[in-house]
C-alpha cells in the first residue's frame, strides 16, 4: 500500500467522522434542545428521552474516536519517520 493510499484512507475516515459528528450535533440541537426560549422548556421534556440520550452519546463517542484517530496518526507518522532515519530507502540501480 502506497503512502498516497494510506493518506487518502485516513482523510476519508476523518471526513466521515466529522460529517457524522456535525450531523448528530445539529440533529440533537434541532430535535432535543432548540436554541430558543421555547427550547428551554422543550429540553425539560426531551432531556431524558432515549432518542436524545442516544444521539448525544453517539456524538460524544465520535468525538473521542476522532481524538484517537489523530493520536494514532501522530504515532504512526513518528514511527515512520524514525524508520526512515534509521534505514533510509535505497535507490534502485
């Protein structure tokens, strides 16, 4: 697998994670906690809703997943850099 393929897969995972998180946050605000004065009262009833709770937990877990993805990418990039410094690729003859 080439470096370009790895980078494209990484960017695809990041993009999907961000789009899902953004969508869930907006759905939560729209359906469970609208940013209006009436929304304050609606939240009193929807805060304990299983649907609202599930949407909120999924977006929270996606945010944790996002941090883990970037941490893994940083560690992988550092390991690749150390490998390149330790054993540089040879040019074909």
